[in-house]
C-alpha cells in the first residue's frame, strides 16, 4: 500500500510510520510541525519508502494513496487550548479535506478520534453506543466537539458518498516520543520525577484513567484499518481496561524510578473527567485486539526515553517544553 499519515511527526503518527514501514508499505508523513517534531522521524529520513511533507491539512492537498490515517490535531490540553479556533479548524476543515481526497482517489480513510467524545461520562465503562456527556462551551470543547464533528463528517461521507471509513476512539496512550510539555499526566509525572520535582496532582488523585502503551495502540489502529467486515465503518474503542487512580500511577512510577516521589496538589480543572475506561468488546471480537504491555513495562520504556531526551534539553522543540510553538 501507499499510505498517507497526517500528523506523521507526532507522538502516535511517528510510531505508526515506523510500523507501516516495517510492514512493507510506502509512507508519506504529512505534518505542519505545530506540536510534532522531525526528531521523531530521524530513524526514517533515509528510508527509500518514506517521504515527509510539511503541510497543514486545513489547506487541501492532492496525493495518490491507498490508505489515509488522519491523526493531525493537537491532542493535549496545553496544545489544543493554545489556539482553540485552530484546533476546531484542524478537526473540521482538515477532516473535510482528507475525506474529499479519499472520495476523489477512492482511498480508505481512518479517523483518529478520542475518548474525549464521551466527555465526563455518566456510563462506565464507555461502550461505542454511548453518546457522551460533553460541555459544548467549555475550555476543552474545541477538542472534544471538534472530534465529535469529525466523526459526523466521516459517517456522513460514508452514507452519502460511499467513502470507505474507519473510526478509532483512542483512550489514554503513553510511551516514547510524548512531548515533554504537553500537559498529559504520564509525561508530566515522568518529567517531574526525573527532574526530582514534586508531581502535580489535580484534585485528590482519586480520578481514574486506563493507560495504554503506544505499541498496543498502534496494533489496534493498523488492525482496524485492515478490517474488512460489514460493520467496519462503526467506531471502535482502543485502550487499556486496567483502571488506575492517579495515586496508583504515581506508585507504579515510583517503583520504576526507584526513589520516593513528592506530590503537590492543585485544584481539578473544569470538565476534567473523573472516571474513564473503555469497553473494548468490539475491538476484541472484530479485530482480535487486546492490550499486552503492562503499566510497569510501559513506564520503564517511557522513562528510559525521557532520560535520554532530558539529558540534552537544548534540543527539545519549544512546543515540547510547553512554550509557544
């Protein structure tokens, strides 16, 4: 296959490019480098089946490909709230452009959606049939509602134009190549722990998340894209089902780094979900997918990566440090 990965220089996008190259595909990574970094793609820069294009999907582009993985969008609160209008435009106009491209060239397109479409859920765990509980005017709405509209566009292009779509709802994912200043709990805690700083806990630390290691997530993404069932256009949750409180995550990280970690408590941000866990019945039955990497093992690999990055902080892109890109 000839494959386009939008957001290809990002955390998930770069891992997906690696996987697709290993699987024998030709890969075009497209990214505007707002939050992504070419550093994530250095291992592929001389590969004969890999190409990088700097481009913003808010603007149309014409390419000839068989598959499109649409991952382009700031995915952490720090980044998607930096320019909320731009975030909405990326989700809506960008998805429209990718769907228009897919329609013209008859490509299959996968939308990287998110557990944020469920908002602060009133159903637990969250099945794909749950419509969610989202504040449409909250600080997180630019991302939450943008992704919900992207799913609407995907589904309507499928109904109206017969576009071959896939929708993946991604739950908390962590691993190497996360941005240092992205505001996500796993990367925040790891960086603070390695710098011997207090770990910032919002609320009392009792809120829960399920942490999926990046390799497991990419396995699920590729499996969904390749899935050929009659129900392939329906959304599919992919994420870990092991629910951990924030304090349990800290305990696991403490085991990995080998020293005691101090905690600094701050107020819980608005619209921050208290509990989140996916129902992965669809992924299991349709794709044969289950997460395999334990939290301890995944944290160990991620800590090793951040040790290397922090050893040379002058090379870290501004967006990774939480500064203006």
